[in-house]
C-alpha cells in the first residue's frame, strides 16, 4: 500500500481571495508580521499496491484533471511513508 | 523572510465527505486502485523576518485557532525554503 500526497495551490499570478481573507483576519486576531497567505488544497491518497511508475502516471493524470484546475492551479505529487 | 506551510487535515476518526466524493468520482473517470482519499487544506505563509521560536509559537497558535478547527482537524506546521 502506498500513500501519496497531492498539493494543489493557486498559481502565483492568480488572485487568492481565501488567502487574502485569512491574511486580513490575522491582525484583527492579534497576529502581526505575516506578509502573505496563500490557501490551497491537500489530498492524501492511499493506493492499492506499490507506487509503480505506471500508477504514479495515473495519479499525475488525476491531479491534473480531477484534483486541480490547471488554468488557475499548480499541483505537486509525492509519495510519503 | 521565512516561508511556512500549515497542512490541515480532517482527523482520522472524522468522516470526510469531500474526500469521499473525490474517491467516488475516480472510478467513473477511469481511475482504479485508490482505496482512500482524504481532503484537507494547505496554507503557505510568508513571515517578515526569521522563523524564530517566538514567531513559530505564534504560527502554531494561528494554526490552532484560525486555520483549523481543532475539534475535527489536525494541523502540521513546518518551515520550508
């Protein structure tokens, strides 16, 4: 069994209203000195069997088609323990 | 300037309807062999100055109060390059 993490973040050039909302709330809650916040998604997948090259190619396809919107988001795939 | 990542995931014992929806969609889209999907949030913070012990304690407090709901979510904080 393999465990894979897919991180999906808004592309740097894309406005991120969720992140901006968090950033705006921080000073009101007494937290200073945070110059930027970006909010994205994290997926943890459990694969049946090993993380073979073929399975990982499938995970990349999932990440690019189902888990992220490639117009506005970047994704990163990695195997974890 | 320090860059900090905060990962927020639903606790293992908590139902995760978003993850279940993704998992349900995978076979319909032709992806087999994924036995579990959990969906959470990923925050990337940029701090002014260094990630001192005091600043990181503040980030942990942010993570526990603003970025996550500790009743249903776990969080993980780490400094990245």
